C-alpha cells in the first residue's frame, strides 16, 4: 500500500505468473523490481529475467535469514545473477509521462520480533534513495488457501503450508 501502486507497470506477483503460464502476452520492463521475499517473489524475478528484463532485482525488507523463500529458491535466483536488496522497502512509485519511472525506497534495520516471530523492520531515518525502474511486481502477503486441508486432517507447517516428511515427500 504505497503511493503510485496503481501506475501502469506495477502488477501483482500471482497475476503476473498466471498471465505468463496462460500464454498471455506479458510485457516486462528493462529494469524490473520484485518486492517480497517468498517463493512467489523468486519465481517472478526469474520469470521476468527470462522474458527479457535486462536488470531484475528483488527488494526485501528483512535480512536473508528471515526470507520465507526456500533456501533452494534463493540459491537459484542468485545463480541466475539476480541480486537481492535486503533491508530495503519501497515507499512510493513515481511516474513520468504517465508511466512508472522511479521507485523511492528506504533502508531498514531490524527491531524486536513482530507477530510473525521475525524481527520487525524499522525504517532508518535519512536513508531514502530513488532508483530508475519501469516494472514492479509486488509479491507480498500471498498465501495458499489451506482451510480444506485442515478438514482432511493434513498437518500444516508454521507458515500454513502443507507439511511433508522430506524423506518420503508425503503428508501425515
């Protein structure tokens, strides 16, 4: 929920991936930023790069150890040369000629744990900066719907995903 999120060039992660997977024409910018730290953010960044974005980065408000993305996904995105800007969050998106042109961000520091149990990101006063950007993919706060799984008695992890036994790849 930041100023400029309704500008052309700003989209949601799941909407972006769905359009790509349905074979719809998806235009990516030359400079793309993916906001978030989960598997969806990683998928969006890798997909944007494969679709032709020249400069793709992930912007995440916490540190690596708090990223909800799996370690394998984080390693894969880094192997593809996609950097992750940790402890950074966008504060607004700016336009020029009616199009997304810049992203204003602020650096963060970690404070006491919040309701998720992870350290709460706190803006660092005076650390604001602006970067040129022409595409933003917001991959935030997206979660699987698991209510039906609970009714079946399947165990869920602390992140509300289906829990599996790694040795067998099976649920309880």
